[in-house]
């Protein structure tokens, strides 16, 4: 199981670098070429959301991106350092997280930007979990890895 980890300051300019690294590592891991744009866009949205959360909440910790090649899946986790409310203990499916974010963002503005970002990500990723770890929020996305035997057919 190969893993690449990135940590970057919460600056919008670094999001592009995260997208490029994610696409390169996904390609190397064996993710189908037809899905690489989705990987790039989803990572960009998740990282942009994390940067926005850091800025709004005055968090100085770096944004975390973990890219892991498993046997049949390529997994990307984007973590922010924003403390999670005590009432939120369990990871959520994409639908549950979107519903919660939409309810929190009824006032518009920054919260609705978060909801829009989550909606875009959920449209790009079939296997999506939005939750948290000990450091803050966490978005976990994964895509299938193409079987090399399929290329020989």
C-alpha cells in the first residue's frame, strides 16, 4: 500500500499544486484516465473548502492531503484543522453531510459556499465520506484502480 502525504499552508495558490499531485499519483496508481479529471476537480474542491474553513476560523495548521493506493481503490483524504462540533461524532454519507451543511447554511454566504463545494464533490465521487478525525474535518474520497489484466484484453 503506497501513500503520499501533502501538507500545505491554507493559501488558495497551493490548491492547484494539490490537484496536480493528486492527478499524477492517481495516474501512477492505475486510476482510469477517463476519471482523472474528476479526481483533479474533487481534490480541488475539497482543498478549496479546507482553505476557506482555515481562513474563516483563524486556523494556522496546514491543510492535510493523504493519497493512498490500496489493492483495488485509490483513496484521497483531505483534512482541515478546524475543530468539529461536539455534537458531530459519526462520519456521514455524502447525502447526510449535504443535508446537514444545507441546514447550517440557510443564512447564505460562507456556509452556502461549503454546501456548494460538498455538492460538487458528491457529484464527482461515488465513494465519499464526510466526517472528522482528531485534527478536524475530513473528506474521504476513493476511486477504483483499473486492473492491469483488463488492459491486455
